[in-house]
C-alpha cells in the first residue's frame, strides 16, 4: 500500500532523533520479550440545546460535515490551528502502526458504524449506548485545545465534541465510584498491530472521577467541523487537554466506573516513564528526555522550540484538582 506522507513534515524534524531511537529501542525490546515481530516505526504518544446533525455512513462517516456546532467559551484563543492534513498524517495509533504516517492509510476502511459503548461498574444505570444515541446526549461544541505529545511535539486542534460529564451523568455513578476506566475496541481483523504484542491489548486508560467530570474533559466525535477521521480515534475518543496525548484513548467501546485506580496501557508497559496522571509538566522530565520545550507541528523547522506550559496552559482551570499532590511522585 502506498501511504501518502505530509510533504512538509519529516519525523526527524519533529521528534528528536535520540528520543525516537530510544523509544523505538524500548518497544523493540518489549516485542522481543513477547515474541512479537520486530517493529518498524516511531514511538507512542500520541470535541446540542437542539441536537447537532451528524449523518454517519454505514461504516465510516469521516468527511461528513456536522451541523449546528456551538462555539464554546472554553476553547483556547489566540493560537494558530494546526492544518487538517498534519493532524491526520502525523499521528500515533499503535493499533494500526507504530509509524506516524501509516495509520491514516491503514485506518481508511476501519468500520465505525454501527458502534456501541458499554457502560458498567459502580453505577445505578449500567447500559449500552449506540453511537447515534451518544451523539444526542448534549449539544456538540467546537473545542479548540492544545495537544501536547509526551514525545515533545504539539498541535492546536479544533475538536468537535461534548462534555464527558454528560455521558457520566447518564449512568448515575455510585458514591464509591472514584475512577473512570476506558477501553478501546479489539478488532485485529481491522487493526493489524493487534495481531502482534506491540502493546498489551486492548488499549486502556483512566481518569479520576473529578478529572472526568471537569468541564474541559470531552468526548470528541469530530474535527474541523467534520465527523472524526478514523485515524484520529473515530467514532469516539477522549480529549483531556492538560494531559499528554496518549491519555486520549481512541475508538472507545467500554467505560467502567471503579473504586480503585484502573490500569493504563503505558503505565503497564513502563511504569517508571508513564504515570497514571500524565499531566503535562515541564518541570518533570521523562527519564530519557526533557519536557521543558516542544516543537509545534506546522512551525518552520528552523523555528525555535516553544516553552511547554504547566498543565499545557490550562493551570488556571485544573491546578486545583491536584492541590496537595506531589506532582513529581504522582506523574
């Protein structure tokens, strides 16, 4: 298969070479221990008063315009948006490939309709919702957010989605539900890397309940006023803008409410490198590289790196969630 690459982005210009090689070596080692085939790519990172209209195709609605999107006062202002072609062509989606460019082509035929999400655990109303019902839970909003990858690059993305709290409230969590756990679909017939022990499948993530209920936390179903492209996590992905990108789990099929902190994929793979919280923190370096600065996708390759902001620039809104918590230990 011929995969078209974004002409103006070379991976070596975005992820520093030593960083790329170290992370690739780490994954190669994990694969070898698991008896997996060698990897050939880069490492991981990685928004209705009246309902919005989203007409999904039978299997894939990508490219379909979404009507009646509301502008949100919670959007980030004054930032240049990352071009659509870069958001969809420079992407970490390990279920398809460990290379950044290949997932867009490999995900084209991924089936996103019909789609259901199971909600269970410590709730009064466990249920299974189809994607069409989910799209009607709340008005769809444009949420322009910064996106910061743990690898040291960033974007500004105009998501279309709705508050995660709207779905949580449908389930009516019990008082002892302290965490929310998320799970990606297992579909090795469509996601080729799920046939290999690249990661411990299915991909899983989690949030504390107060993080999940925060107004900035959304479930995204679109991008640039269109149905979410497959490569960006269609039909439903998590977006928590003050955390590193790998917390934004894609293709969600299960949401569970638990009393104890749930396992998360990258913490399982390397707990000393990827913590449960994974808040963007320029003062807490990755064990193998600095997190103090970032390269913005779309900037000239000659442009200097930007300083990384605490909580990715959302400290005024979310710092209170972690009052009294040692962020060097709880990374």
